[in-house]
C-alpha cells in the first residue's frame, strides 16, 4: 500500500497507454492462436483457447511502480487486471483502491473508497 502525500502528482496518461499495450499484446496473442488450423471437433466439446503465461504459469503478478498487474489463464482465455491501493502507512487503513481491466473493446474500471469519503467538486 502506498502512502498518499498532499502534493502528489497523479499521472494516469502513461498508465492508460501501458494498459492498452498489455491488453493489445494479449489480444494479439489470442488472435495468433485463433489463426492456427484446428481439428474437427464434436459440437459438445468446448474449444479451449491456446493461451499461456511465461514459464507455463497459470497466474502471474508483477509490480510496476505503484501499480500491480495480475494475469491468470481461465477457461475463456488470459485475463489481466491492473490495480493500485492507496492508504495510510501508519494505520494500515486503505483509503482508495482502483482496478482496471479489459472489457470488450475498451477498459473498465472500479474505484473502491470508504463510505462517506468527500470528493472535491469538479
């Protein structure tokens, strides 16, 4: 958990570009796997995507500055999530959590904050 300072400079533009590049790279990997020839299968047999993580791992977590990237291989393919938690280092209280993940052709985000948190207007 990262400590929040009053004069903190928040840079989200670089994160958005990084998120898009990771999600696009994952999508290109899925597209490459989809372009491979397939054998005839019965209708009842579900098709498993040809997706893997480095070293054949089923899940992977990495930290990039203040963000954590977690990827896992699921039945429908690789799923990655960017997340960050901001909090008070002295008390251990979490003040804000953010999560970004691919959804369709875009990126979906979730922000978790304590009940009653007052945000500045604007």
